[in-house]
C-alpha cells in the first residue's frame, strides 16, 4: 500500500513538472512564431518593390535565426516528451506489478473465506473461546477479515482506474510527440526555403556593390555623428555627478538599483516588432570583408507610425534632432540612460518625469513600416539592450 502511494505521488509530481516545462516551452515557441509572423508581413510588403535591398535580407536572415531557435525548442520538447514517455511507461509497469501483487493477496483472502464459508464453523470458532476476551478477539478477527476483503476490492478497483487514466495520459503525450515531429519536418522545409531566398537576395545585391558601399558610407557618417553626440551628452551628465558639491538623491539611488535589478525584464520600447540589426560590430550581410558601423544599440522593425514607449521610470534628459535619425529622446534612470530615435512626433519635453510604458512619441514611416534605433547605457558604458529587455 505504502509503495503504491509513493508511486502515485511520483506520477503526480512528474506530471506537474512536465506540464510546467511544456507550458514554458509553448510560451517561448509562441513568441518566436509571433516574430516570424511579423517578419512575414514585412517581407510581403517588400514584394511590391522591384529590387531587393539589405532591409529585405535582414528580415530573411532574422527569420532564419528564428526558425533555428524554433526548431531547437521543438527538438527540446520532443526530447522532453520522449523522456516523459519512458518515465511514465516505467511507472505504469511498476503500478501494474504492484496491482498484480494486490490481486494475488486478494485472491488468497477470497479463497480462504470460501473454504470457511460455513457460518456454523465461524460461530463454533467463537463459542469455543476459553473466555469472553478471547471470544471478542475472535469475533473482531472475523469482522476485520470481511472488512479487509471489501477494502482490498475497493483498492483494486481504484488502482485499476488510476492505471487506465495514466495509460490514457501516456497515449496523449505520444500523440503530442508525433505532432511535434510533423511540425519539426515542416519547419525544416520552411528553413530551407528561407535560406534559398536569402542566397537569391545576396546574389542580386552582390551585383550592386558600388551603390551599396556608397549607401554604407553615408550611414557610417550618420552613425558616427549620432554616437559622438550621445557620448558628449552622457559624459556631461556623468561629470555633473562627479562635482564635489553634487549629492545623489535617495530617489536616484533607488531608481538606479531598481533599474539594475530589472536586467532581462524591461519591456520593449514598442508594443511589437523584431530586432533586425543587433548590438555590436558586424560584417556586411553581403560583402563579408566590409565591416558595418559599430551598433551601440539595436534596430527594431515595428508597425508604421508605432508609438515609442518608455522602458522604465525616469526623467527626460534631452530631446534633440539628428540627421538620419530624426527626433531623438534621451531618458535618465538614475545612473542609467535609454535613447530612442527616429521619432516623427514628440509627446514629452526635457525635464519631464515619465513612467514605465508612457508613450514618448511616434515613429517616422518609411516604406510602410517604422524602425526604432534603441540604445541603453550605464553612465558612459554602452549596454546590449537584448540583455535587458524581455
């Protein structure tokens, strides 16, 4: 009985943990699939253009990256399901053995009861007692024997039902595994199609090297000018804090600490979208020997004219205009700063306090989409926003 209870508890805990893992994996897959769906929408919009461009290639390559992430999630889920199937099969086999043992014990009790079914024999057994105490014990034994038979029969029925339920759950899990296998095969085909499309776009773009290098040089100058301006503003802000008469307020100290504690938990600066250019130094997607300008933040493609949202409580430090980046907003969060660019409309002003999720403005629209360039700094040290946002 005790062993059976331990097995049931083990099954329950195993099922609970498996359900939690499946729920987490499903959430991760859903986020990846949402981004792929968004990228498909943006790529559909580019089909009206006659010529391919690096933006289209960025979308395709981001899709490829997401497909690989999705495949990894599916493979992990299949692996977890297979492990759960193996575990459940072992546990069900153990339950079956335990149930068979219980049935054998029950059969022996029934057989003994049948052999001694004559009520006269039972009565004589009680009456032959030497004293009342012994007679009571014998009577209790007969009563307990009958109760034990009934209790054991109930246990057998209950445990048979439990095993049937576990076998049904096992069949469902196996069905999920087959569904995931089919989905994996479909995603492999889609990945192959995306990679083929990327090669096709790269082939088209490679014929326009001169034009693209010229565009890249213009972009490099814009990026360098933006970076210099941001670094100038941040250096001035840090120097202000280093003055002998400067005293950090309790609010600023608490804000800095709270911001730091939210690493990996900050909301996105737009409601939805996809990161199409990542932080750091990267080579050109077509001309591998050409380095792109160092990206101090991330570029997020989003809906046309989308609102830009503040990622944390803070104060608008500055609103400025930069060539190639339109209007820009710098928000201070104690020792941290977030920078939002390419805005068409501004809803805030310098010195204004803002809260997490507040709309700071709306983005400019180009080719029926908007792209925000978003940076995050700790003092004068640039941070990779992907390590900070959810």
